[in-house]
C-alpha cells in the first residue's frame, strides 16, 4: 500500500489545528518546531498520542518512510513555519 499524502495532510491538520482537545498536540507542534526532519520519530510518537485510528497511524508511517523531509515540511507549513 502506498502513502496517501492528501490524507496525511488532512490528518495532521486535524491533529495540529482543527481537532478539539487533541492529546499530544503540544508534543507534535514541538517536534515540528525543531527544524530538522530527523525529529520524525518524535513526530510519529506525538501523533500516536492523539490518534487512535491505526490506518491513519500506518499512513503517517508510510509517508515518513517514503519521504520524511516532505512529511516534516507539510507539518511545519500547517503550523505556519518555513520549510526546513
């Protein structure tokens, strides 16, 4: 199964901005704020804190495996930071 980039962007937007009372939101924002795609392990762990859907977690992991820098920059843009 290939990575679904549109879905991961929507899911990250929900976790970072749209969802109400999302567990792990602060940790997820902190991981994206570091400015280095090497923080992807922290991103995945923080995402798991607030996301219960295993399909969405698996898709995030596939995207990270396929192109971690692209995924990291999507998250940074969603919290209005420049791409790294």
